[in-house]
C-alpha cells in the first residue's frame, strides 16, 4: 500500500502568517494517464472533511486562493498564506492513484 | 444544494450485520462515482470502498473485502454499504462522499459501534 507521510504532525501559526504542510508518498503518484491524483482535505472541528485541492494544485470550487498545492512524483506541499481563524482543523493528503486509496495521517493546524 | 444524508448506524454485536444508506440530492446522482470513508474515534480518515457511477465497478480496502458490499440504486439516488461479519475494529463514523474532481461532497457521517 502507498504510505503518505505528513509533516509536521501539528502546527501552531499566528493569524496572518503562512503555514506549510508536507506530504511524502512511498511511491510516485503519477498515474499512467499522466495525471497525479493527490488531493488535500480539511476537517474542521466537529465537521465532515471538505475538499480543498485536487490533482496536486487545482483548488476546488469556493476554496480561497490562499490555499496553494504544489509538488510532483512523491513530494507534495500545501501552503496556506495569511492564515485565518476558519483555517483551523486537521489537514489530510490523499492519493487516488494506487489501489488501495490512502490518506495521510493528518496535520493539526492550531492558531496561536 | 448538494446533500448527502447517511442513516442506519448504531450499536451492533460482533459478527452481526448492518446496512448503511446515503440519500443524495441536489445533483445528478447517476453521473457520479460514490465512496464510503470511515474514521475511527479520535483517528484519521480511511477509504473503505468506491462504486462507479453505474454500479458496474466496485473497489474495497483489503480489511473489508468479502465482508462489506457497496451498492447503489440510481433510481432512488441512494448509496448503500452492507456490512457483514462486523468486528470491533470496524467501529467508526462512516461518511459517504461523491467523487468528481476529488471527494467533492460529504455527508455528515453516521456512527457504527461494534461491541457486545
């Protein structure tokens, strides 16, 4: 199975600062069709997860442009510029390239 | 407005069965692949199963293969998860999700507790 390693496990950020989360895969996530099926989700406290980013760098509808996904192959990053109070929660990366589909273990973002 | 509403959870004894349902509205259900994702208490997310838009293809994580069955009724815009031979480690909140770009929309989740 593909293992997604997220770092850091937790992150405490001052409002208005930038946060960065890394997701490293045990295998390349580029599929045979040329696409890379790496997604980012945010689970706010007490809520269901919500899609932020798909195919490495595409923001889902309604997601602010403060959220920027990047990377390729096995190394991926989610950057959140100008962190706002509503950004707190647990961030998960997820790969849909290889069966079984797998999530990273999560990064908890807290506001200082 | 897209809505996914799960139902059918609760307390069940080990070895018994339970069937979850997910009623969809606000989008063309039969155009979307659908999935179940679970989350054990205080733990992370785990993909459970996926079904194609027309029900012709299904995929499962290894730990549920042969025990869980994902299905759908496009006429009723409803997704199902039949869970047999339940184990304590299946205790989790189960979310249904629609898949297009990613898992675009999620239900509120339904809790399944497997315990004697």
